[in-house]
């Protein structure tokens, strides 16, 4: 099961991002030519080769200058397939997930699209090249104003923005041919269902705070038909959606789902984990826990090969996390830099989703037979969320993992 092939991608909008250990362009400005070259490479390797097939969507991603939607300090990272902070506890989505969600809408030149969660404006800019009109709502006023300015500067004249609660939709411009939601409610907001035209499509991440699924909803005879696309992770929808959330998962105890990689869906997709790249679930009686393990493989230095999962963690009550896992490796060596090696990385974020620390277990390299590794990671006092990333982080070779376990140490 190759997760980096068409419709086999397990996705995440890793809204809070995870640690990029090293980037060759860090610390210097890039010319427009260098930025375009980086964008073309990103589209080729992380969009087209990763499974996006709609040529119109690929062209729109290729022609949208993502570096203009992030701060100057983040521009050296603009064409890596990762989320980046844009302020106010929000992020710009990874290019692949923008392309994936856009493709799922099946956009037509005559369409009128509603976007919930303008954010940086990047998704709206991509859509503006594919449809007649985009109506985009942002609940965070500073972000909404900044996005509107960026979109005007890029002459995205068919994008119409406003500040408001996306849970209520934009009734005066309904019905919409399609709706794209870039934050996660627990259930489809009733107003959005009402404002979707008959036969229209809505792409929305639904579910709990840390475990969600990207769902395609189609309106047929006034009712919604749902197709689950992939596991994913978005920031929760705020406003009325948060007020009506039933399962808040706020106890602050980090719990990994499917820690031994045994559980898959009917199509063989790994459950509980997302943003899986260059990995496959291997069935083998020699697995250290159960009958399966997760195998990573990479032959292109610097390319991502990883799996991620978000968990809640209360830094006020938890002092540390004891990490343990079984690993084996074959001819693993560094990627572009000595730091690009397999590891477990835990990135912590505060209540406003701002980074507040990152630590790793590892790194590992060479050829290793199955062995159990352990490490203790300190939890920052401000931590409310953690993103657990396991993978090769740009290294070359083969790296296998089984039974990744987190045990907490309470503060005294």
C-alpha cells in the first residue's frame, strides 16, 4: 500500500506544522527566479507526483505565488509542502492539501464557490483561477483584512471576502455550486447544507478535536450523501461551531490512536495517522507488536517520509512524556544535511496554537535489527497541543517502526 500515489494519500492539513530540522535556503533571501524554480519543483514532486490529476488544478497551484501569502521570515519555506504560521494562531495549508481539496470539488469555470476560513487567502487565490466567483469568510478580523489586501494586490477580482462566522454561511449569495471548509466542525453546519445547491459538493473536515476525516458531501434530493476521503487534521471551527461541539477532548492527556499500526480501513488506509508519505503498512509475523508495522522508504535526499498525529497535552499538569518504540533500519544515511535522519519529533503548541517547544527521540542511522528505543521528552508548561511526527525527515534508506507508545509523568 503506497500512500504517496493517486488517491492513496493519507492527508493532514498539519495546521500547526511540524519541525523542519534544516533547510538549505534558511537565512538568506531568495530571488524571484529562485522562488519560481522552487514552486515548480514543489508542484512537480509534491502535487503532481503525489496524486493530483486535474491539470487545471495543477496549473492553478503552479501559477499562485504562495510566498506572497506568508511573512518575509517564512518565505524560504513557502515551497515546502507544509503548513506555515500566518498569525492569530492560524496557518496556511500545505500546497498538496489545497490541491487535493480543490480537485475534490471538481471546479468548473461557471461555478460560484463558498469558502469558510479565508486564512491567508491562498486557497481563494487558487480557486479564483478555476471558477467564476469565490465568496470567502474569515472569523479572525486581522487575518481577513490582510488576506483581502493580498488578493486585491494579485488582482483576484472575482474573490469576495468578508469578516464573519462561517458557521452561518453567506445567505445573500446562495445557493453555491460548491463549498470548501478549511476548519473543522464536529458536524456539517446546517446553514451550509441549506446554502449548497442541489447536486452541489461540499468538502469539509469533520470530527473530534484531534481526530477528523476529510469528507465529500453531495446534495441529492435535498439530502447529503457522504463519502469519507481520508483522515486529516484541521484547526477546529470556532464561533458557533465550537459552542455546539459535543466531544471537546479537553482532558489534556496525550493518547496515540493505532500506536502499533494494526488498524486499517476497508481500502487498507492506516487509521489514526495522517500526512503519511512514502510509507506502507507491512504484515509480518516478525512485527514486534501484533502482526503489522509501518515501513518508510526514501531514495530522494530531503524528501518527506513520515506519519503524524495530533494529541492534546496539558503542560500545567504533565511534566514529561516517556516515548518508546521499536525500530529497524537498512542502510539509512543523512539526506541533504547531517541532521536529516530518522527520529520521533514532538512539537508543542500553546492555547493560541503558537509553537512553544520541540524535542526529538533519536536520530538513528545505519543498519539496525529490531530494537526498542526509549527517550524522555520534557513538556513545556504552556503546552496545550502536541504534534507527533515519526519518519525519516529527509534521510535516505529504509526505516521501520512498531508500537510507538507515550506515557506521561505528572507534575508533583
